[in-house]
C-alpha cells in the first residue's frame, strides 16, 4: 500500500541535471510514462541531450532514489520572435506522487526557462491523461492550442 502525503506537505527533492549514470533510472521513468525504453536507449538519449545546449534533462531524487524527471527543449518561435521552452517529458514514480515532486519539477523547469531566455513555457499531454490535465491546470497552466500529429515513419 502506498501512503501519500497531503498535497500541502511538499517534500524537498534533490534536483540536478541528468548524467549517463542515470540511464537505468531514466529508462524506468520513461517506461512508467508509457514510452518503453531500455538502458542502452536511455544512454543514447541522455547523450543527445547533454550534447545539445538547447535541451535539458533534470532528475529528482527523494531519499537517494531517482523518483522523477523533466525534459526541456528550447526552440525559437517565429510567430513571437523569441524563444519558447517546451516540456517534452514529465514523470514522477507512483510512490512519489502526491508529495509535491511534480510541482517542484515544474518550478525548476520554469526557473530554467526564464534563465534560458524563454518568453513562455508550454507542454503537451495526451488526451487520455485526465489526471495530468487537472494537475497542470492546478499548477497555473491553461489549455492552449489543439495539436495535430502525423507520424512520418522511417525516413
């Protein structure tokens, strides 16, 4: 049985940029999010982010255990003539949910977005993730535009 703290009892997690040592944890968290990932794939993905100065991957540790992550992508947004920061992944382990870790990760993303010169921060969330939508709204995010996707397959 998982015991959850009241929403007002936020924990103070250790947040840091991910490194290659985090491959196992990143793979597990991405799998938890619904994107199955092996350690070798996580190593490649972390390397790609480390090598790109417009990408950020932050892991959160509670009690020495990696319990969440957030990934950011900074892009130039032509219509506004400035940079936008997009949250490309946010996940917290079921054991750590309800303890304020997601909010702490979003605050860190917002801090890094401002420091990186972004005028706004945005995220997308699958239409089936109703709990996540409620969470984002509670964190001050509003419904934005409708997103359309076309899978391109192998290039």
